[in-house]
């Protein structure tokens, strides 16, 4: 028996509104869970972007004057290599610093255009052996007065706390979101089973006249898919709408430098929205698929 589009759409609409309150509960559960997933992903991306230069155990950064001589840079590098208090270090030249600057301020193209690589200082990013705050502060002061050094910046306790808090907060949000997605899947599954049970006599008649299982399944599976898609669409709209509002609440970079690269870029937001949309569709289709398979196999 051929499947007609108008039949599928008509039956899907009927099923959606037959158990409207349960359908609404399914959509809202998908919506809330995906909002949590999207928010946690953007939060983690923002923190990683803002603290990228401090990854890998780097505890302080030695910024070199742009006009420092090669001899001064070589002397500083030699001292870092010979110091028993230094575990490792990485040299970041002006081109690399400029690439990092463009990533951090990707949402402010006018600022990127106003800066040339030649004005950005190269730097040594240093991982000390002893990472205690007192030792790091003492060691960073040791290099502050070296020839060619413009400034030495330490990873503050605040940065480390923000990174740890972000990891814990993200973990908690993801756990809650997974539980809610599981609840949404079960709600969709039960919604489909109730709809099929309510039409069990009609389904029996359809089977008797030659309707295949797929002819019966498609409208119900589309119902679950629609519930997942609507929930995901609402979550995406809310995330896109509220992201600029939340960004406006953040202190400006001039007052709190940690937030200079915190705002996720358009590509990161787009990727998060695509993931949310796919997740919503999968939850809806999976719940409906399990429901119709179990009912028709009984």
C-alpha cells in the first residue's frame, strides 16, 4: 500500500492534537534539556576561549618589548633553559600573537583591523616546576627586570578558579540535561503508544485490508520527530535571542581582562545550534521508533 503525503500529514496532525497536553509536555522537556545543553557548551567554549593562553600548566607569561634586540631575547631564552625552576616554556612570536588576538576578538572586526602584528609583543609562556602561588610570584618577579622584558603576567587564582568552576558547572548541567532528554524520550514514547492504543481497532482494520507496518508507522514516527524538532527549534531561538542579552551583562574587557575573549563567536554558536537541532530530532525519532516497533510487534 503506497504512502501518500497528504495522508501522513493529516494523520500526524491529528495525533499531535489528540493528546495535546502530553505532546506539550514532551516539547517543553526537549526544550528545557536542550537549552541546558546549549548553555553549558557555550559556557565551556567561552571559558576555554578566555583562558586559552593559560592551558597546559602555564603559570606566567613574559611579554617581550616589540623592539627588543635578538641578543636580549636569546639571553632570556638561555636563562629559561638553564633555570632548574622552569619545567618548560613556549615562545610565541608576533605572528602567533596576532592569530591569537584575531581569535579572541573575532566578534570585534574593527579592533582586529586596527591592530598590526608588529605592535603585539612576543612572549615566553612558562610552566614552572613549583606551581604554588608564592613560588610563581617570586619567579615571575625574577624575570620582570630583565633587559627587553615589557611585563610579566601571572595566572591568578581567579583564572584557575573560573576554569575549575566551569568544569564542575558544565558537568552538573550536562548530567541534568541528559536526565531530562531521557525523560523527553520516554514522554514521546508514551505519547506515541497512547495514540496507537487509542486507534488500535483502526490499525487492526488497516492490517486486514493489506496495510504494511511501515504504512502504519510513518505518521506516528513523524509525530515524534515533529515533537523533537519543535522543542529543538524553540531552544535554538531562545539561545540565539538571549545570548546577546547575557553578553551585555558581562563587564567590559577594560574592567575585567579575563572576559576579553569570553564571548563565543558566530561559528561556535552555529555549531552549538546545529548540535541541538540534531539532538532534538534524534530524541524524537528514537522515542517514536521504539514505541511503534514495540506496539506493532505485539
